[in-house]
C-alpha cells in the first residue's frame, strides 16, 4: 500500500512537525506535505497555540493547484467538532479536490476519532492510514497520553552524582552537573507545556523554572505544588506571572494576594490517607487544562510520591562523574521495600554523553 516515496514524504512531514514541537500546545504538533506529480507543492506544520493546523498551512502554501495531489499528514486531519477553534482540515482538503490522503495515525481525540478519515473517504478521496505509525506515536506521545489516559505525559528530570546523590546533607547542590547538561535541561523545558516543582525545592533552591539558555519564544507554564500555601512573596517563581499554584488549603486572603500578582491558584482534593494533594487528581486536572507534557524538576520527596502514585512516564537522569557519599541526599524518597520484586523497573530508551555528564533516559514500566 505504501511506496518508498510515500515513506520519504512522511519522513519529511515528521521533520516539519518538529518545527511546531515547542509552540503548538495544547494541540499536537503535526506536519503536512502536499505532493503533485512527484514534487512537493506545499508544506506546513501546526502553528503557535495550535492554530492554524498543519494541513491548512500546507494548503495555503501550495505553489500550484492541489487538485489531484496527495496530502501526507502525521495525524488524521480533523473534522468539525463542538469545541473547534477554526476550519476543519478534512473540509479544507475536500474543497481542494485532492486525490489521496496518507496519514500516519488515527486521532483519538473525542471530537475527531476517525471522523476526519471517514469524511475524506465519503468525499471520494483515497485515504491510506498508518504509514510510519510508530514514529507518529512516539512523536505525539504526550498529546496521545492526555487524550487517552486523561492526564499529561510526565517526565521526571533528575541530576545526581554517580552515587545517585543530588545535594550534600547541608543542602549544597550547585552545581553537580556541568554547563552543557544544564543547558540541555533548558532545551527540555522549552519543549514542555509546563514545568512542575514542589514547595520543598522552592524553599531550598528558589528556582525560576524559565527557559533561558536556549532560544525559545514561548515560556512553559510554571506549576508549584504547595499543599499549605507556604510560598513566600519573594519567590522567583512568582515573578512575571505564568505560574499556577496547586494547593490543598483554602486560604482566601493568601489566594487573593497571589491572584493580584497574576498567579493562578487551584485547589485540588487531598488524598484521604495522607492529607496531601492527591497527585492523580492533580494530573487529571492538569490534563483537563490541555497540558500535554509536564516536566518535573523537584526533590526526592515529590519525586518519590509521583512515582508511587503511578503518574510518571519517563525519567531523564543526568549523572555527573563525581561521588558525594552516603550522607548526601538521594533522588527518590520511597517507602522501604521488603522485596526486590517490588522495585520500580525502568527501560532505558537512550543514553548519551552531554558534556562531561551522562544522560540516561528511561521509561517507567508499569507493575
Ligand atoms: C489537524 N491538524 O495540525 C492539528 C490537529 O482546538 P482546535 O479546533 O484547534 O482542535 C484541536 C484538535 O485538533 C486537537 O485536539 C487534535 O485532535 C487536532 N489537532 N488536527 O488536523 C493539526 N494540530
Ligand atoms: Zn485540522
């Protein structure tokens, strides 16, 4: 069903999609290539904030009429749906009278869910689905996680010495990893819809959680998990707004003070047993807000709690060539295990050197 040329064009669409990776949120970053008589006549990717869609951009860019052409899209072209924020790509494609649509992946979003493909077929267009589907699944995994699991994709970023230590017992932690690794973290932040930390890390490190070392014209939302609303006014995370404070406490006075500074405060139910924010509910709330990809940069306690709550998809660990010793602080605070079979298991998906450090990326395996 698919030729080598089809593969080459879809690969081009995946590369184009990358141009929208840091800006398309809350929409998936899609790429689209339009080909006629063996030549590319138009191409596009999902624009800032998710609109216009990739197919709309590609059609508008066509150098000759797209009538009779083939459209390659990394995701099923959308159809009209109640919450739609613009024209439906399947309608635009229909109107352009193209002959064939090749898409990499069915879009599981409720408002589309196959109806885009059906609409195209009903218009007499040849629709071939599933070309390089595994690449599309990997590229759009954050969006797919939000839509199908109703929570964002969550990556924990950690940085530690060879013996897994993040700070000395006295709290000193700057810097364990090198400048290149820290720059790589900024690249990760630029790709994230939001960067999340906890009040403990805020008190210890006062992070800004902005993207600085790499070029980026969209800052991720900053999320502070602060069960008791302990955040101090001088915290750098509060400067410049674009911050969401997630709490379990009702304190209208404090909430209003924060709101007056442009900070949003959201209350999330507490977990009965522990009296703390229910992390599963928090992630569901963040997913409902359209956040696809959350990068977590925090300390051992919250790292451990997120892992234990089963809401971590991936860990990116920067390991520095140094040893801090047993008395130093670790990466994950978890209850003591009595059986090795209960350990959190990971599957390494990538390892590479970043400057003098080692970067280790691993998927968290479900029990
Ligand atoms: C496409 N091409 O480039 C993207 C699509 O809020 P709206 O109206 O922009 O619709 C959002 C949905 O559109 C989103 O949830 C996803 O299903 C789809 N994204 N579709 O045809 C694109 N980004
Ligand atoms: Zn669309």
